[in-house]
C-alpha cells in the first residue's frame, strides 16, 4: 500500500482499477493488454500515424506558402518516415507478438530507429535522429487523445493515471464514464482541473511520479477532497473510503435540498450566484444546483473538443441552445481564450516557448481576425434570440477593447444592410485577469459595460507563478495580500463608476473566501455548478456589517498565512461543516 500526495483539483472520492496512459515527455512503462485487445491497439497506432501524416502535410503546405518549395521539402522526409516500414513494421510487430500497449510500442520503435541513425558514420544521416524524436512526440501526442477506447475496454470502474491531460482528453474521459483521474503534472486552476470540477469528476493533480508508482490494474483510491491517492489499499482502508464516499454523497444530497432557497444574507442583501460552464448542457446542472444563470460560458471548448474549427453555424447553434436553456436568465459568453493550449500550439510552425505570456486570448483573436469575426458574427446573431453579454478575456490594453468594438460596429453595419436581426444594446465587458487591467480599471471602466475578475490568471500574473506548475503550486495562493488588494481596488472602481462587477475565478466557489468577498463589496459570484449549494449555504449565514469588518481586518495583514488563518476562524464560526469540506477532512 502506498499513499501519493498531490493537489486536490476536483472534490469527490473515486475507487477503481488504474488505467495508466503514457506521455511523450516521460519514459513509458512496459504494459500489456489482453489478446482480444491487440486489434484495438493496432488500430490506435494506425490512426495516430494517419493523424500525424495529416499534421505534416498541413505544415508542408504552410511552409511552402511562406518560404517556398525548397524549405517545404524538409517535411517530405518526415512523411517518408511515417510511411517507412523499417520504422512502422517493428512497432506493429511488437504489439502483435508481445501484446504491448500502443504507446510503449511507438516509443520503443522510434527510439530504436533514432539510435540506429545516430550510430551511422555520416553526420548528415546521424543528424536526422532529431527528426525522428520530433515525429515520436507527434505520434504519441495523437495516441494520448485516444483514451476513450482503452477506458471502455476495461472491466469495472476505473481511475485514469496520466502524466498530464488536455481539456479535450478530460471531456473524453467524462463521456467514457471514468470515475476520476490522477496526473503527475498540473495545478488547481489549470483548464483540465476546471473542467473536471465542472463535470463533477474527482481529480488529484501535481502528484509528481504517479505514472511511475502506479501499475496498470492496481486498485486505486482517489481522494479529491484531501488530494491523496492510495495505491493497493488494504481491506480496512478500502472499506473506510467506501463508507466516506457514501457519506459524501449523502452530504451532497442534503446541500441540494436547499437549492430552492434564496441566495440572501441574514440581513437581506442579495448575492447573485451564477455558474461557469463549458457546454450548454451544463446549464441544467447550474439551475439544478440553485444557480441564477451563467456568469462565464467558456467557448474555446468548441475548438478543443473537435478536430476541425467550428463554423459560424456551429457556434450559433451552441449559443442558441444556451440561450434556450437559460430562458431569460443572465448569460455571459466569453470570447475565445485560446493560445496557451495544445490545440493552438500544435497549429504553429514553432510552438511558443512561454505561451502563457504569448499570443493568447484576446491577443490571439485580434491577430486572427477571421476566426474572431466568425465568433462575433455568431454572437451578434445569437443576441437576437435572447439576452446575452459578451466578455473579452485577458485584456491588458485599452486598445484591445476598442479594436473589438470597431469589429463589432463593422459587423453591425453589415447586418443592418443584410437585414439580419441583433441586439443593438448588447453589453461588452472584460475579464480583469492581469495586474495591468486591475491597475488601470478606471480607464477600462470608461470602455467596458461590466467587469468580471478572473482570479485564476490574476493570481498567476501578480505572483509570477505558473498555475499549471506543480513545483511552485504552494506559491499560488489567492490569500496573498497583493492579490486581495487588486481585487478590492477593482470592485471599488466599478462601484464608483457605476458598472457591474463580479468574480468568476475559482475563489468564487470556495466557501472559505465567501465572507471576505462579500465584505469587499462583491455581489455576484460565478463558479462551477457543484460549488453553488455550499456557497449559498454560507451566504445565508452572513451579515454584511460583520463581513465588512472582516474585510478591513484582513486588509491589515501582510502575509497569506495570516489571511488564511483569519478566514478559517471565520468559516469555523459560521459553518464548521463547510470548513471541514474545504480542508478535505
């Protein structure tokens, strides 16, 4: 029996057999499959090879248009390798003879081929080994997307173990009814963790070497509340966690019994609780959990869960469905937050070295006007079907919102000429996610109709901590006084100017922060659907005067430890059970 500590990314307990997925940057362990699963593994390799060929053909076409045919011929060698039976034949042979998983066969096949090239006396041939390594990563990357087949072929409940998962892989796991997942890498506010919470899938991330310590088929207990993964538990511990899982389910049912109650403090102040969603179908979960509408609809998942970019009609249909399910309730749709993800990095000739500080979010949209205009057209057309707001992500310059408004105005003129209906008073707002936007909130308030504070990125950029890096996860802390100072300043500015403000980052759904945020003046919180009942329960225990006093007290602290200690004492006073849940006890 072994316990592995990680980051509690999504609450809940999952118990099942481990399905271990390989990862291109790590050594892939030798694992076998049953005889009847060999054809499926062979098919996975063929699909990954064909997808890689398609990638290389696209790269060749792009290079030819930019640098001419001579430069593009580099990719002819890559295409030749992907069709070379000296490389592909042994990979398929290993799967057939030894029943190894596709990832291991591909990794070993490409490694041996690269070693063979390195051993050649001619430098021009030996140098080609780097091309083989590049192709190995590409093929393994495509194998990483094919997770549903392996999961559905496994008997009984399963827990997926991987070095890292993309949002699209996580969505695929949800469709395959996986109990939960464990990853070596990742952080609390990465997109994969956010999606896991939205889907109600228990997850522990940032475990370091889970893929090396967990074998295929091991019994695994995943404690998404405590951030612990227990491998090969004894009978006594297994029974205890099965009991805890039943208790947790009972607590969840009890919380949901209060969903019909108003979200109002004891002294009568209404606090609007909204939901963060990735897919329109999640709106039913938000409403079932007592949410009043949608404060953040992340539209990039239309891209991340499809092999081809969504058309204007595809996007319109998604927005139409969301409007229909909201039935007149608030619906804020965020424009594409692409850039620091696998999808866009794979479509670049050369991946960005630091994509989180690169061409992402509103920058990516303005640099790709055809993609952006397609979405804006769909949003304008959707505005005729019901009330929506448009929200821009990661704005850091006033010109970014001005350029967007110019695009919208041009499209409105086109629609007027074409007789296409749209809402002429549609609200355009921004997410405050950078220190630049927070510090210049007064200037942005003259351009935007509303603010939504995205604390996930705001914390990351304020503290210079990569929120997806498990090595510095301990430094990523919403209780840092610098972060709280920026949040308070933005809320005050919005109130002074007279525009709406809300918080849609992860702290909005953490009961520990609810009294503080209310005391700072926040009146709208947007969170994952499953977090709404717990936050509402805390809201109904609050008094505004006391919350404001708490905010003043916290404002005098100079360390996150002082802040957290004070917030825990406060939550322990008003809702001890909520504190126990937040600490995973």
